[in-house]
C-alpha cells in the first residue's frame, strides 16, 4: 500500500468498524433502552478515537510540511550555487 493511502485506509477502516458496531447493536437481542445506551457509549468512544486519529494525522501533515520545506530550501540553495557557478564561468 502506498504511503499516501494510509490515511484513506485508516478512515475506511474506522468507518467500517463504526457501521459494523452499529449494526451489531441494532440486531442484538436486548431492550431498546439498552441499545440506545450502548449506541451512546460507542458514539462517545468513536468520537474520542476520531480526535486521536485527527491529531495523529495533523502531526503527520506538519512533519510532511516541514520535510518539504527543508527539501525546497536545499534545492533552492543548489540552484543558487549552480547559477552563481554559471555566472562566474561567463
């Protein structure tokens, strides 16, 4: 799997888990009040998990931005040195 697709896979996995959990709760043989309580609890858990995943993805994005800035700065320095070298030869 490509590195860029990991976020997409993770999002699909989480959504699939949520749908599976909801369906399991809906079709479970228990009273409606218990099902609603379980759905509420699962919703809170999923919300917290979503916050954690969001923060992880935010950190990854910040790291990728910092890395890209470093690479751009290095490339700029290389090009400036190349241009200066060509000007000195001329």
